[in-house]
């Protein structure tokens, strides 16, 4: 049974990356393309707008698994900044300040910096192509 779970690990890593990428990408598209919940449109150039631009571009790269480690590193920093700028001033406790999701995203992105994109990614596809050319 342990072997079954171990063999599923790379596939589940890719599935987690794809789902997380879709979520972050949707945050970016909502902010940049103005379909944010409650009709909130961040002004162009504002901090929420810049965060949306990062979520849009790097969220897409993370979603497709291209330059995943770099994108994940920057997105992890973005989520840490979001936690400390928007949530931490309200309270130190995520249950009180509403920053639980930002904290979890921060550490999941940080995990992807170490783990990589998984087998269902452009990184893996490009890596396989390089291996074939050198043989």
C-alpha cells in the first residue's frame, strides 16, 4: 500500500500545482480584468493592482509549470507580504485577522520551490527534451 501512495506522489504534486495555479491565476485575472467580487477594481498602479499583475503572470507560469521554482519563490514572497501588510496589523493570530489562506499559500509555494513542478509540467517536458538531445 505504501508503494501505491509513493507512486502517486509525483502525479499529486502536479495536480496540486495545477489547482493552486488556477486559484492564484483567477485572483490575478479578477484584479486586472475587473471582475473582482463586489465590483472592487483596484486602481492601476496601486499595491493590490501590482499584486494582481504578479498573480496573473506568475500564476499562469506556475499553472503550466514553466520556471516553476522561480515563480513559486516570488509568489511565496507575495503571499508573505500580503499576510504582513493586510492581515498582521489586525492581529497576530490568523484566526482573528483573516490571513490563514495567505499564510498557507506562502508555505505551499515555498514547498514548490524545493519540490519542483512535478511530471505534468512544461519544466518536466523541457527537461526530457534536453536529456534526449544530450544522449
